[in-house]
């Protein structure tokens, strides 16, 4: 598969979407039917929303399954496809750049996240926005349903990040997040960005709201990342984010004279 493949035009192309749900996927053909059915159900309780799947160079039938599911249950589904694997952060940026909603929600495409959580989180985000600066809302996984080695690695990484970045987030790598599209597009792009959003958003004055969410076992297949490559790449990225935050200098206010 080559080039960028986009979804056929939706019947709601001219609509003003409040929310765009962006999902990066890689070889998730077996998980997508349940994920899409749950999204279709959850969207009945959400403000006007679209779903943007970004296929990050899958070698299975991910795109074909999504095309079928668009016809069956998700007319507001858009499909973007990378010609090669670029990484989750790049895939999310592709989807967010193309999204038409003011607010962005991210979830994973492996079935571990429950789309029904999005209603509560977008309500929290909108309520906070009426009081001041629109926030980043993170769905904190209180009871992880991964094996013990991955839970240990995540706990260690979160502790190290909190100590060095002081990002005030107990689960900075949580997949479920809600934020404003314009705020995300101000951030520098690098692979691994999605694991450091609380710290990076804080550098731009975006407040943080954490809310507990459910977490479920993966439906099919296995994670695309090992604990070892997460650790090696994570330390390098952590040092990079520390440098970026130290070099980010923004005014508290701007006035035209």
C-alpha cells in the first residue's frame, strides 16, 4: 500500500464537529470490529463527533476492515493510511492535523480503552474551559490489565518522569486524553511525543485535569512495543523533553500597542 489513503466523503462533511476521536492503529484488524461498535454506541452520548483512524503502515487487512465498518456502523469514520510505519506520535499528528473538531480525543485501537469514558472526559474539559484556559484531560488507568512486567515498567517510567519533569500526572502515557486541537499543533513534533503531553502542554500554559478510567485486557494480538525498547527510547526522549522545556520561554500575556 502506497500513498495517503483517505476515507470517502462523509454525509456530514459540512458539519461543525465539536470533537474528533483520533486513533492510531497498526495491524489491528481483529480488534477493530468491537472497537468501532463501541465507538458507534458511545457517540450517541457525545457532542457532534467524527472518528479519524490513522493506519500506520499495517501489513494486515486493517484498512479494508475499517472501510467495511464505516459502511456498517460509523458513517463519520475517516481513514488515513501511511505508506510506511512512522510511529504512533506521527500517526496521531497526521490524524489531529486533518481533524475537523475543536477538541481532540485519543484512544488506542486494541480494545483496552472504553469509549464510553469519553462522555465524562469531554464534559470535564468543556466545564474547565468555561472557567479559563482549556485543559488537557488525562484518563488515568487506575487498575491496569496488562501483565506484571509491563505494569512494573510503566510504574517505573511514570515515577521517573514525575521526578524529573514534575508533570503532576500519575499516568502520563495513558492513551485516553482530551485536549484542544490548536494547543496540540503548537507542540514540536518528535516520535514519543504522545508519552509526554502533560509536561509539554504545561510548558504552554495548558492546565491538567486527571480523571480515573477503566482499563481492559487487549482483545487480540500483542503490544507493538517491548519493555526494553520502551525503556531505551524512553530515557532518550525524557532527556530531550527536559531540554525542550528548559528552552521554552513564553510570555504570560501579549498586547498590541
